[in-house]
């Protein structure tokens, strides 16, 4: 179990979480642990009684109110799941030092790097790019011409930010992401594919997180847009001129074709997809491996291919599992009907008058 350089007193943890302290306020906590790995040096967050009862008494815990008896040490809170998220931030690894451009980085003339920004080893910052305060570019990040990196945004190693991309504040771009690459656009003339120039850009709102190896294409004309607060998983593809609303969740390996519109608060589960120009309404949920081929109304839950109402899809799946049984019943009915009709082995009717 990992221990961190900075220890927190239990009283500090309780104050930070806004909870009720039980036990020694000077007790030191060196990290967060799972129930299976917890020791007396770490704190464990629990929201199920079974795990709480099985945990050793000397392990500090964060639990719901009124769970801690006289022999327990920890913090009682209203929402332990939310407390877990907050608690992890106390022990999060610090980012690279601010206010530095590594000697191996290449910053072109005309680029603007704020004095509090960090540009790591072997990064490239193109002409006209603007890196705002407290932004962090880890090793080998490519930033093209006229790119804007917002305040506090972090870009992990090997990400590629092509020209004319604007990133908002406090975004997190994971390793290997491609932003602003050419969209997949071709026009067929006499069987020959002619490339359609892609001259637009990408605009990404504040507080967006983009997972490793995800690609977001620039617009053919105009911009591909990602709304504020949206979280995108690993290996997602978003095509040119797609519009993604605020606070959406796009889980790993989701695919969104060009010019599709995803309204606010939509959830697209793993390996789901949407065709070009389709619209998914606000708050809709697209189940895993579903294929959206037409517009989806707001708040709808859909699944399957083509994606349909989730309850209807479940009925279809249930019936599909019964096909062997239904097939046998059909054969029996067919044999029974043949007997009534008096068909011979060759299927010739011999029904009596």
C-alpha cells in the first residue's frame, strides 16, 4: 500500500470532509486504502455494513453517520461516496512544477507561454499558440499553430494538438490524444475518391476530460465542439463538426460520426455509436454496443442495433433466447397439421372429403 510524503491528522480530514470526528484527533493518516489492503496507517471509506463489520478496529474509516461505536476511529459523513472522491484529492500526486520551460522544448517565435505555465521535455509549441497560466504540458506534447490552452489545463505525454484548437480552463487531456486532426471526408467522382479539405477547428469547453488515445477531428468548415464539463473515456472517436453538449459522459470506444449532435447530459456507454447528422436529446442514455441510426428523444433510454426503446429491446432479447424452443414447437405443430391434412412423406395432400 502506497504511503505519501504528506500525512494528515484525522481532525484535518474531518474538517475537510465536513464530517463528525470520532477518536483521536491527532491520529495521522498516510493514504487511502481499500478494505482488503487497509492498515492502521491508512483510512478506508465504506458505505456497506458488511465491509465495515469485517474491517479491523484499528483502521480509521469514513462511514455514514451513527456507524462508529466507542472502539472505532474515523469520520462520519452524510455521503461517503462523495467523501471518497474528495479524500482522494488530498493524496493526489502533485503535477509538474509551474513556471518553467524545459531546455529541450521548442517554442516558436510568436508563441505566448505564461510565466506560470509549464512546458515539459521535448514539447513543441507552434507559432501563435497561447499557453495560459498554470497550464501543464508534460513530455513530448505537440501544440500547433494558433492553439489556445486554457488556464490550469493539463496535457499528458504524447498528446497532439493540431492547429486552430481552443481548450478551455481546467481540462485534462490524457496520453496519446489527438485533437484537431483531419476529418474523414471524401467525394466520389467516377469511382475515384477525392479528399475534401478540412479547414475548421475544434473548440473544447472548460472542465472537460479526454481519455487516452481518443481522437477528435476538426470541422470541415466551422468547429467540432465539446461542451463544458463533458467527460470522454479512452479510445473514443468524434468526427468532424460533431456537437457534444455540456456534462455528457462518453465511455470507452464510443464512436460519433460527423455532424452528429449530442445534447446536454447524455450518457453513451462503452462501444456505442451514432450515425452522422443524428441528434440525441438531452439526458438520453445509450446502452453499451448500441447503434443510433435516427434521432433519439430527450430522456430516452435505448439499446441494441438499431437502437430502440430499451424495454422493447429487452423483450426482443428474451424472445430471441427462446427461439430454439419456439422452433421445436413450430415443428410439432407442422407435423400435427400434416397429420390432419393427411399429407404423405413427399408432402402430397390426401385429405378426405
